[in-house]
């Protein structure tokens, strides 16, 4: 078949595109695979049973406790507000000790400050701390908390952010914005009495679930 100049040019472009498609698709597929990997368990092999998944439409009862701040469920969104006179960040505790735990939620802050997810025995044991510039994992055998690992983050405001925190044995891990961080320390294996979330100033929380294996 004889090709005109115009047809020849189109034919050449198509051949060039076909030849380059594998090279173009490989990074794309790799990117999709990496995004796909940023989900599921971090430390546990399989998710443990659900302990509680509050609907965030009614007030909290036992085994929840609110030692600091205001935590108001509002049509599926939990609104957290600091009470300046208390001179303490708002804290919401769940009084079931978990030797293995998975805590997942989404949070949003109009003004980027700090958000925490942690676990206690009689006193603090370990925590994940999300600041405007980084996320870190710390253990609380000393004061101030001993930072075990940290990861830089981009400042974010007014956007829902998914976070997953796990602990089991002497290990703790977090995933936020698709980035993962893990740490271990003997003190993290301390038997737990409660888990908690907290934050500075104000925040909103939704899709909150605690899974785990009791002590």
C-alpha cells in the first residue's frame, strides 16, 4: 500500500506512540501499585475485631471519658474544642486496654496545629504526634517524651486526612497521607489500660473506629 505524505506522518506518529507506551505505562503502573500498597495493616497480619465504631451522633458514655476539652458529636462528625482555662489540650479516652490495637479515623483542622493518638497504662505509654511539619512516634518512659522515629510532612489545612495507628508488643506504627512510619521500644510493651485521641485548639473527626485484642 502506498502512503501519502500526510498518511505517512500519521503512521509514523502512531508507531512512535505504540513503541513508547510500555515506557510511559511502567511509571504509571508503578505509581498505582505504590498508592495501592498504602493501605491495609502495618504491623498486624489481619485486622483484629472491632471494639467500637461510634456513630458520632450521640453523647459518649462508658467506657469513654472526656478529661479535657469539649467533644461534641454532630451528625457523624466529632467536633473537638480546647477550653483555654483548663490549660490542657482536649483529650478523649476509651477505657479498654488493648495489647494489640488498630485506630483509624479522619481528622481536619482549619488551622494546622497538633493531633495525637496514644495509649496509657497508669500513665502515658506511647503516642503518635502529627504536627504541621512532621509525624513522630514517641514513648513516654521519660519526660519529655522520647521520640523514636520521625517523618516530615507538608502542612495541610482544611482537608480531611486519613490516619491509621497500630501497636502490638513493643512496636507502634502510623500511616498518614499515604506515608508510613514504624518504631519499637521495650516500654511500648507495657500493658495498656486505655487509648486516647487529642489535639490542639480545634479539630473535626469522622469515620472513627477502634479495633483490637484486649489485655
